[in-house]
C-alpha cells in the first residue's frame, strides 16, 4: 500500500475523530476526556506514551526501525469559552465551550499521522515525538511541558506544527463563517462581549 493509499484509508476515521473532539470540547487544563482518547489511540498504535504532563498533556514517542534524526510534532488540544451557533450533528454539546480555533482538527490530524507512521515503522528513519499540549489558549501549557523535558535538545531536533487554514469553495469565494459569541470580564471588572469568526466545521 502506498503512502497516499494509507492516508486515504484513514481519512474517514480522522474526520470522525475531529467531529468527536468538536462535539466534546474541554477548556484549558480540563482536557481529561481528550487526553484519554489521545493516550488510548497512541498506545494502541504502539507508541511509548506519557500522560499527565502539565496536568493534561500527552506525549507519544514513535521509534522507527531505521536510524535517523528525532523530530517533534505538536498539537494543541484545548477549546475556548465560547457558545457555538453552528447547527450540525457534531456541534458542541458543552454549553459555553467550543473548538473555535481548530484544535480539534490539530489533534485528530496528529493522532492519525502517528498511526500512519506507526503502521509503516519499518520504513521510518529516526524518531518522532508527538506532543499534545494543553492550555494553549491561556498561553500556559507550553512552559510546564518544556520544563518536563518534552523538548530536550538531546532527543528532539525540530518541531512541526500544522495550522488549519480557511478553505475556499470551488467558486473561488470564501465560505460563509459560522458564528460564535463570547463574554468575558475586562481589566476594569466590567463584563465585555465579543463576536468572532470561526473556521467552517464541515469536516
């Protein structure tokens, strides 16, 4: 089976996983269910798994059968305190919380990449460290993970991070954005409101 066939075979599963994460968003440092799913999938794929890093972070290490460098792939896993207005079967089921920044997609893609590479371990040179970081939205999850040694320069040479970008329709026009609303306290203590644009959740 070619690499392209391997990816195509796993695409429906990846979309279903992304939708599951979207349906069950969790706020920063509360990503318990998300972390459990990540750890379960990575363990099943044969990776060396560490959990509980920076509270809810997960790291999976995949060692290829061929010698080579070590790289890291990072995905952020937390959601935002927003109310989703999109109507879909996988709309957030948690009031006031949604994946509006694509972290559900980042996580599903990283898990799928780990599974694909693990299935072809015999062809893989070097080591891949998959880092699933909590609390990216609070700018608070990276530091404790680094302090825990996940980016130890003796073992990790470079890091890859993928961002989901806005898609365009076949007509060349950008698709309409689903809406979300948010409320938060300002520095003055007064309540503030904001309306944001979110990525279309068609997959």
